[in-house]
C-alpha cells in the first residue's frame, strides 16, 4: 500500500500560496478519487481540492486557516 502526498497545486500563473478554509474529510475516512477533500482560498477564488486517488486519509498536515505555499503537503492518503 502506497501513501500519496496531496500537495497544494498551483492553480494560476501568479498563485504562490493558499489557505485551507475548510476540511471536508477527517483522518481515517475512506475517500474516492475526485472526491472533494477541502476548500482552499487563494487571493482570487476559493477552489475545491480533489483527491487524486481512492484510499484512506492517514494524516491532515495543515490546519484550517493556515496559510501555506504552493507545493506544501496538505494531507496524506493511503491508496486502496
């Protein structure tokens, strides 16, 4: 079983950071590929962060309200 790091993607040319405004999943929860994990605010919009894989949420690395730079690991999912 491999663990996938879900990182903050760069959604726009000028995007440098984002804020997790709300987690929609919790540790231990089973998720499907494409399922929305969290809402992320950037300076221009709020965007849904989708799971790249199906599996179980192992860790949430970033708290709600925390500002992080592009590429930061937001959570880890153990692939099923």
